[in-house]
C-alpha cells in the first residue's frame, strides 16, 4: 500500500484524457489515485505553472513530478496485475521512443473524440 496518493492532473477539456482518467478511476480500488484538472486549484497547489500543462498528463508522486509516458507507466504499475507486467515491458523501451509515441497520440487526442463525447469523471473521483 502506498503511503501517499498519486495526484493525477489531466486536461479537463479533452475527451481522451477524461476517458482515460475515468478508466483509471474505475480500477482505483485502493483509492491511491486522486484526479484533478491541470488548470484547477489542486494543480496550482501542487506547483504547476499558471494555466497548467495542457500538452501532457502530469502525475505527482510525493514531490516527484512525472509527465508523458513515465506518468502513464507509473499509473499502470500502480494498478497491479497484468497492467504492472505491461508497464514493466514498456519500461524496456527507451524513454525517447516511449515519449515519441506518447507525443504522437497527445498531438491527435482531440481527433479521437469530440468535446460532446467527453466522459467526465464523477464528482466522487475528481478532487476539485
């Protein structure tokens, strides 16, 4: 069991980001992940720049800030089971390659689903 929760900051206007956060929240049985938007009060308190980091997912693990593929892999490891194995296999891939793939998906994330199909997190899962 983790001593401190993972603070997961997402783009609140992105359908892919919201859908991914909702998927993670359903699997967050131990309650170790806390979700917030990257432009909200939680992000400001965590030390994010004004306006948030709109280009990536940000995970705060205590005082350590992870972004892009490193953040995603930490979240998968936290889920355990098959997801931990998948994250471990992905760690074998060089950071540059993992982040390149992440950047390609992030660049096109608004094309996957429009704002009208945004999957919002329930108020229970969202920290703000």
